C-alpha cells in the first residue's frame, strides 16, 4: 500500500514537472509585438522628426532609423520648422 502511494506521488510530480517545462511560449511575446506595432522612426540629424513607419526625413532626406522603445517615450517638443532653412 505504501509502495503504491509513493509510485502515484512520483508519477504526479513527474507529470507536473514535465508539463511546466514544456511551455514554449514566452510570456513577454505580447509585449514585444505591441512594441513592434508602435515603432517610432526618427532622423539622426533632426530628432524632432518622428514617423510611425520608415521613410526619409522631410528636412534633409536622410533615411529614418528605428528608435528604441525607451527613447521613443522621451518628450520632444513640437517644432514647426518655420525657422529652419530647407535645402533641396
């Protein structure tokens, strides 16, 4: 009787252990997906230029680069570029 109880407890603990280890989906995958959806692209020469998709800077024409999530939450004042000389 004692032997069968030990075998049952051992089987339950093994099943629990293997089922806990087989979870292959990372818990932060939803967070990473949301971060990718909210990507912010900026110009390296004009950090006030921000876009939600890659492209070229409207001021200098340089390619926009993807910002880090931590950098994209920084406050940047709006700039209307009325005092900026545009070169074509």
